[in-house]
C-alpha cells in the first residue's frame, strides 16, 4: 500500500508553500487549491486515511484528519485500479498509479 500511496502522491502533488497536501485532497478542479494541513505528518496521515476509507470499512485507529473522510463511500476501492473515477476522473488513473512504482524503481 505504501508504494502506491507514494505513487499517488507523485502523480497528484499540489504542495504549494505550506499546504502539506501531497495527493490533491480537496482539489476538485476549477482552481480549487485543495485542503491545507498544519504539517507534513498530518497531510500524509490524511492521505492514508482517505486511501483506507476507499479500501475498507474498518474504523480509524487515530484521530481523523481528513476533512472529507466521512463523505467517502467506504470499501468501494479496495484495489488501486478501483480509484479510477473516484480519486480522479482520468480513465487511466488506476493503471497509471500501478505503473508508477516500477518506473521509479528503474532509477534506484
């Protein structure tokens, strides 16, 4: 899961100044900049919480920091490919994310 979270962050990074939003949470288009988090740690936690919301229906273990966590239809994206049409409208979004870690590993 972590390798795909990093891939998603690389594809969707909108870190502007001190936004600490590495995956585009709340950036819905039309110039909407997305959410701002108080630290990198909180921004990354919000990202992982959003992935968990899509992946399963288990409760969070820590305080919720994703402002729209409760709006996600739980357990509707257990696989990275399932994020297509949910996280982004791009019809190739899921496949792009699954290819990203292999592409990055070529540079290591």
